[in-house]
């Protein structure tokens, strides 16, 4: 950290802090950037974070529940309460903080990666620290831009795709009201002098494919239609083959192994019903549009509209009127752009396939998935039992199957069955199938 601290405006930067964990939406107080720095460096929650990292390193999923009890801030906004829904926004919103928060997850060599990030962005980034799990990095950038609820997403995305274009930023860790758990890192990097200005694309000039629609002057696939022109937007209707060659229909997880990899990833897998009946269309299309747009923020809107057009033509009984379809599409997309909020529910997936392996049948995948998930279940159970034994030993208590079962809320018979088992090597289990 630079020896000189230009604290001036930093003193005014107040973050709401919630000390009782993520389930608490009533703030406790406001803290300055300097106080945040001190909490990360010297906070009394150090032991809490160390336990989370130990559980994580042992493959024990309980670390997730423990992490949710850490104190946290809302780094992007100062609010009266952590609720910025449309109905509560005016009541709770005070101002933006001038900071942008980014996560880099699943870092193999955390110390070297942290130093690389510091070396590369030392003249731009305000804070870099190891995340609570010990497997990722937390970054804060201070910006000069006047951040509003309407341009927040554009500023965040611009930093991600320009300054941080070479980094694997967690794209789920965004949003105006996004929480940031307060980590522990005695070597946290802080630069009180750094501040950046984000050059935003003027939406009116029509060069930002994320935020404005474009009209492509080529022959439409569905000949004869005149329903693609609106007073607000013009969408070219592409063929479904063209659409599927451009857009992502689900989260793509990179797999280097020839067959399978096993690791935790949050993924979106939009579900399209075979038949979409009256009374379900608006809700179904709303859900799909949020997911598709989230997955395809760098794709012109024509392709997303074309996909909706195709689904409406082939799955809806009866079809939604074109005028209503276009009106709904514009309404949903405009609301996302206005608020920066995506209503999506990512799911945790551990088994990931090499999509280039054409020999993998559904039956083979089912067999491999059952084997790996079973191994992981044993791994998790054994890790919990071993961790409980260590905890009882530290507390000077007698180590019994019943005491262990009570501590980790597990059936005594399961503890008895697994207490002498050796830890499961998940890397070895995965290697058996590659």
C-alpha cells in the first residue's frame, strides 16, 4: 500500500455493514473504506474465516453455510435496508458508493495469482484480498463516474470487458445490491489514491450490441412476415440454425479431460417446456428471457428475439400474438437494462462433460455421474466425521460415535460405518473415467 493515504473523499464513502450474516437484511451501521480495510486485515472474525477455509480445503460443503454467517457489506450502494425491489427502492436507496466489486473464483495458486493481479492493476485497483473461502480473490475499483441504478450494469460490464478482459471474472457476482462477505487477509492490498474513469458507449449512436437493438438488412428466414417492425425496435428474424450457432442456450463449462471433470460450478440451464399453454406463456417467456439475456449479453438482441419467436411458433398452444410478443420482449429487456437485475436461479453442477466427445451416450453419462456423485457423498461424509473428531479433540471431549453424530447432525449408524474409512481421493475417482 502506498505510504501516503489520500483519505479525503474516502472518508465519505460509507458502506452498510451487516454483522450477523447474509440472512440479516437490517444494517447494523455504516463503515468507511478505511474501516473495511482494517476489518479485512485485523477483524475479530479471523478464526471464522480460517474455519471456512479449512472446511473448503477438505471438500466439506458445510463451509458454504458457515460463510453465510460472516459479516458483509453492500459494496455498490449505501442503503437503509438491503431491499431494492421496485416497490422498496425509493424507500431504501440512499446513494451509490462509487465502488465496483469483482470476484475471481477457483484460483489454483492463490498467492501467486493475487500478486499477479496486484502487479498488473496496482495503478487502478483500490483493494485486492483473498476471498473467505481461500480459493478466490476479491477486487474493488473506485470510479469517478456518476453511478445510477440505470447505468450501473453498463459500468460494471465495461470494466469487466476492458480493464479486466483477460480475467475470469465471476459474472454471477454482480448486481446493484450484491453483497460482499468480509474476508480475512493480513496482506490485503489497498491503494487509497487509485481511481478510474470508465468510458461508456453512447447508447444513441447504436454501437453497443448489449443495450440496443440492431436491424440487419438481409432476407428474413420467415419470408412474408411484416411483424418484425415496431415503433421502438426492429428485429431481424434469423433461422433457428443461425440462432443456435450464435447464442448460448446454457452455461458452457470448459472441460479439458477427454471425458469428464468433477468440480462445483453454478450453471444456468434454461428449461423450455414441450408445450406452453395459455396462462403459462408470460411467466415462461419472462423466465426464459432473463436467462437467455444473461447468457448472451454480448449478442445482438435480434438473435434472442428470434429464439423467442421460434419457441412461440413451435411450442405455444396457441401462439402469442406477434404484437404482444414484441411488446413483452421489449418490456422485459428494457427493465433488465434499467435495473441491472436478472431474475435467474443458477444451479450447482459438479459433473461436467467434454462436449467434443461424441462417444458419450446418455447411459454412459448416467453410470459415470452415479459413480462420481456416490464417491463425493462418501468423501463429504468422511470429511465431516474427521473434522468433528478433530474438534472434539481440541475441546478435550471424549471421541465417540454418538458425540460425533450429535455435532454434525448425522445418523450414528452412518458415523459407525464411515469412521474408519480412508478419505476419498476425488482426483483419482475422476481419473478412472478419463
